[in-house]
């Protein structure tokens, strides 16, 4: 039982680094490919600050970076 917790403790920093790397790369992709063209299309429309926060943080970063990679790993695919 102690060996299981030790392996978990050792693998935790690797998992956290991978998640940080996935979020950082998704943020770069979102800024270049999605956010700039979308903002050019929405210049004349009024968007609430809360809605912008949801788009940029939740839907644009965390859902693809964390949930997408989790589904990849569950299916046995390389992310």
C-alpha cells in the first residue's frame, strides 16, 4: 500500500506538468487561430465581460486542454 502512494506521489508532478503544458499550448492556439478572427467579427457587438471570460477561460482553454486530453488518454490515443 505504501508503494502505491509513493508511485502516485512521484507521478503527480509529471501529470501536473503535462496539464500545464497542454493548457499553455491551447492558449497559444486559441489566441492565434480563434480569438483574433472572432474579435474581428464581433467588433460592433456588445458582449458582457462575464461572457468573454467564459469564452476565453472555460470553453477556449480548459475544456479542450483538460477534457480533450483526458478523453484521448481514455481511448488510448496519443494527444
